[in-house]
C-alpha cells in the first residue's frame, strides 16, 4: 500500500464515526424520546436562539425547530404535546380562547 493511503485511514475512521454518532443522536432524539405533557416554559437557547419547549414529564426539551407544523411564537403555556416512543408523528394540542383544543399533526424535519 501507498504511505499516503495509510495516512488517510484514521481520517476516514473519524468521518465514519461522526456520521454514525450524528445518526444515533437523531434517532435517540426523534424515535426513542416520548413527550406527553403540558408546555411549562418556552426557551430560546443561545447562541443561535433555537426554540425549544419544556414539557412536563419529559426528560428532554422538545426541539420545536425540528418539527414541521408548529410555530414557536404561537405556542402558549398550557398547550399540550404528545409523541409516543417509536412513533413518527407528534401531536400538538393548541388551546383556543373557548377552552377547547385543536389537534395539529406534526411531522419530523428530515434532511
């Protein structure tokens, strides 16, 4: 083998490791996380001000910037988000002024 090709092997391993890690994190955040609760707090995490929601009963914040069908500015405290483990879709229950809820189906943002 050529010496230059041998030097590229560690770089190739790092690239593959990064791709696998990125895929694992996406799967962990999307498919394995379940959300079932009321919105307690709205966050915009610096430095990019990514909009996240704190859901009661969930171990992670809900990354609403990764979901289509939900607008961060229209979310009110007391609205509900339900996503079951291994389910592709999430459901956002928006409370109206009359006290009733409107069910909105959310789909996960894919690259």
